[in-house]
C-alpha cells in the first residue's frame, strides 16, 4: 500500500514538472544545471524557481522477519518519459559491510530486503539511490533512503555477575540496605523489551534451616536488597544464599536467574569471660622474663577479630613484678615475671586479673560486669649468690699504713643466710689480707706509691666470696692511697764553686732540693743555715725548690764545707742536713774560676810567681836526670844481649838474633832451660852471609844479612796455598788456610820465632818477601825509616839501621 502511494506521488510530481517545463522558455541545459546546483548565481536576474527533490520518510523494517525477500520501497525518475532510466543503490547493507542485505531492481526502482535483519547488530541503514541514463549519466540527484530496524523481544535479560556477595551486621533492623544486584538486556531500552523487573524466588540459610522466615526483600526496579524481618544473630546464622530472578517486559517477558550470598557480620555483643576463674602458679626467685602460667577466656564473637581478641590487666601489682600478654592464636593470657622475686621478702602473691575485648563492646550486648580471675603465685626458694654491700669496695688509706691495720669489714651478706667464705683472687703486690670467715680486710704490709700497679694513687684488687652451696661472687677493691711524708728532702749538687769578691761575679752557688714524696708532702722547701755557720755563710731562697749559697764575708780562696738544713712541706715536715763542699776561687769576667797559675799570678797572697818558676825548673831537671838514667841502663842491657847472642851463635859477636827459651817448664830455674839451635831459623836455600860494610858500633854488616834455616826438612810438610786470591774478599780464607797448614806442619820452628807462610822458592822473579833475611838481594837496604815508626820499632832500627 505504501508503495502505491509513493508511486502516485511520483506520477503527480512528474506531470507538474512537465507542465512547468513547457511553460518556461527553453534555456541551455548546462545553464539550467548550474542554476539548479548554484541558485545564488541567479540573483539580480529576477526570481528563478528551483526544482525540489523528493524526501522519502524513513522506512521501518521489523527485525527477524521471515518474509524475505520483502519489497520496501520503489523510486521513480521524472526522466522516464523522455528516455530509459537505470536505478542503482549504494551504502551499508548493499555494497558496504554488512553486504547483501538490500538490493534494487535497476529497471523498476523497487528496493527490497534480501535477508532477516538483527537490530542488536545494526539498528538502522542509510542508503543512496541513483537514476542513470543508458550511458551512465546521472539523471537525478542521489536520493537518501533511511531504513530503521524495528526491535523484537528476542534477547533475555542477564545478571552482570554469576554471584553477588554482600555483608550485613547482625541484629540489623528491618529496612537496612544490604546490597544491590544488576542485570542487562540487549533489546531496545526504549521499549518494553528491555524493561526489567527483579525478584527473590528462593532463600537458604547458612547453616541450613537455621532461619526459615523470609529475612530479605528486593526492589523490583532497582535490584536493591534489604532486610525485611528481625532476628539476624550471627551466633545462630552465619549467612544466606538468595536465588534471584530478572524478567523483561516489566516482568512479563523473558527471564533469567542469579545468586546473591549475604554474610552476617559480627558485632561485639559478647564480653570475654574467664574459664575457670581461679588459678595457682609457681615462680622461682631471682629470675625474670619467663612464663609462669596461662589463663583462659571464652568469647562467642567471631574468632580472629577485635570483637573476640582479649586484653588482660593485673589490678594489684604495685611493684610491677608481673606482666600478662595475649596469645593471638588461642586468646589465652600469658602471665610472666618481669622483675626478680625474693623468697625471703615475699613468698606468695595473690593477683587479680581482668579481661576485655580489643574492640569496644556494642550497646546491644548484655549488661554484665567485667570478668575477673584470681591467681595465686607461690615463690620457690633457690640458693642465691652472696651479695657485696658495695661493688667496687672503696678504701682510702695512707700509704704508710701499719701492717695489720683493719681496712674494711662487713663487706658481704647472703640472702639465704648461709655461711660465707672469703678469699683474695687478685692482689699483685700482696698488700692485703682477708679473714676467711668474717671477710675483714687488713693491711698485710705497708703500701708503696711508686709501685707499677698504682696508677693515679689507686690500687686494684679482687675479692671472692662463696656460700655453703658453692655459689660465689667477686668484687673489685679500689684502694686510694694518700701520700704521706716518708722521705726527707735531698740537696744537690753537694759541691761547687763561689767566686771570691763582692762584685757581680760573686753571685753564689745555686742548690736544688728534691723529695721522693709526691705533693703536698714535698715542695715548697725551706732552706736554712745552722746557727753556728750563719756567721760566714747565708742561704737565699729563690723559689720553692732552689736557693743560692753565698758567703757573708770576704773569704780566702780554698775549700769550705758548708752545712745546709732543708725542710719539706709535709705534715709533719721532714728535714735533712746536707754538707756542701764549696770552693772559693778567683773568677774571670764570666764568673769562671781562673787557672792555678793565673790564680797565683793574680793573687796577692800565697807563693810568689818566681817561687813557682823555681819549683817548675827543679821538676824539669829531675825528669831529665831520670831519662838519662833509663838510657844508660838500656844501653848496658843491649850490650849484654849482643854478647850473649854472639856466644850462642858462635860465629859473630854482633849477631843480635835472640835465642828461644822454653818458659813453659816449671822448676829448675835457668839451669833447666833447653835452648833451641838458632841455626834452625835460617832458610836452607839462602846463601851464607858474606862480609859487607858494617854500621859503626852495631856489628851488623850493611850488605846481605845472615840467613836462617827455618825447618830441618826431615819430615813431609803439608801443602801451603800457592796461588794468591783473585778476589780481595777471599783474603781471609787464604790466610786461614795458611795458618791451618802451618799448625799441622811438624817441621816449623818454635812458636816465638818467625814463620814463613808462603815461600816462593828460588825460581821466583819476585824474590823473597822476607824483610829480615833476604838472600836473593845483593844491594844494600836502608832501614832508617824504622826510626819514624815509634818506640815499638826502636829495637829493629838499632839492629838493622845505622847506629
């Protein structure tokens, strides 16, 4: 029917257009097209009528229609009377996604649906229809066709969650909101197809059958769940499980079901109660921070919450010896000792405990008094260690205390009233003694402030006390020594000099006093002169430790013994006499004593200068005579030695070689001396001595010296080192090897004769190294240089040199 009406309107429009075109003057087709597209360009040319397009109202199509294909609308072009028209359709549902939902008959212009539509996927379509000539030219402006898909109740409502969970406090009043549920529907919300209605279709209590009456209601429009009745006691019921239903069409359409779980929360409506209310416990004395027992409580509130957790108090513990805490797992009260108990002072305690919840008690709880419990704590006695009355034990005593003096008594006690035994554990100087039974500390001997164990006048010792059960305790003894005046002061120096005269140089002799005591038993010192010596000498105090000793009158130069009295500042003060040997002398301008000659020459008293000269000359003459006598004696002894040596050798009186005597034999005197043959001292390879020039008065030829035979050559000798060391560091080894060979040589001469450690032999180009007997040299040798070597070489100079 709608299509027929559209067709009639289209025919009527075409007739009107034809009549209008015949009445109007003919214009260029392009001009008319421009006028149609751009009507404002015709301003100023008079009023021009613009052709109007047909507006097709939206076409409504029911979704899920089973009558497909279904004609929806037909369009016609006014060009149909002049030429043939071809119709085309474009847009979503045709040539755009979703494709193939609509089509148009290109000859008749009928638009039809090809498949059922789904509003939940596409609720409307906007299409464009075109009228084209056979050549493809547009004959009309595109026509917009709006297709609206009508909703059909083809979707069930659904809850947004599989299970809704809520909580409500116990004893809540009716009307209290608990929770809200929500459902959705995919149908058109502007229709009844999406108008939802909620309801509760079932109720189960947790535990089952705990509550049978309907406790909850629901708002059918909003889904809000509320309490309908009283009686929500968590101790009776823990929760509920509600079966929900939602329906569209205002409750008359499609339906779905859901679940809501409601938990009943606890309130603190039960106070904790002791169970039992009386306890007995034991505690050991002298111990702390340990558990002595537990108390129990009951509470019907939810375990693990503040409504159930207990908090304990001790109402009668003024000294704070006990403490109680809560075990979070069992809610028990843990009673412990936090301060040591004393059996001798208090052997039993009666405690009163109170308990309450951590959370405040609800106003809906029964009005009951606070629960209390009675705890009897019995203290168990144990063997306690002895106690010192003070630790450390302080003792102040003079260092010169007499042995046997009581220093300290009543130093310890035993809480169990046991017998005690005392001993000294440490006393490095062994100055103390202690009574084994009473503990009285006495001085064993006098103290010494200068002990290395005394620091800052304090001496430390350790004392040990043990009871009958073997439990012991130690304490430190701190002895503060007070300095006493034990040593008198000493004066030094005890000798010095004082210038003679009354000028600046006669300042006197400075003396100093020292004391082995410590302050205040030492300085300042007092210097005094005894009354019998104050006439000639005086002592002047300079400071606390120094004084100047000066003569009062002009004294002769010489030695004087002056006695000085020195006193310290101790209590009582100690004094000491000191004798100072003072030399009074003449001094130079610097205050130093002059030499003895200068003193004599500058002195107007005593021996004159000429007398001193005479004395010195006499001493020099005596020394000269003494030297002459020694020289004469020495010369006579030399001649005797020469004569004696000549007789022994038998060849010449001038041979000065000494004989060798054996002095190791005891007894017999000179008659028992066995002389060695001097011939053994000659080198057998040296030529016999030849006469040569003699030094006048010496008897020794100036040429070759007499030769000696050093060894009898009748026994094999060890090998001596022949090659000199290549390195100077090996000289010591070279000499030691030679000495060892000589010590083992049976052919060596006596020990007091000359030893040859290395003889080069006859074929050596260097010749003999001996300076005493050199047989290979024919020339004369000058020995005068021996005179320059000092008195020790005087004898050699006399033997070989020129007399």
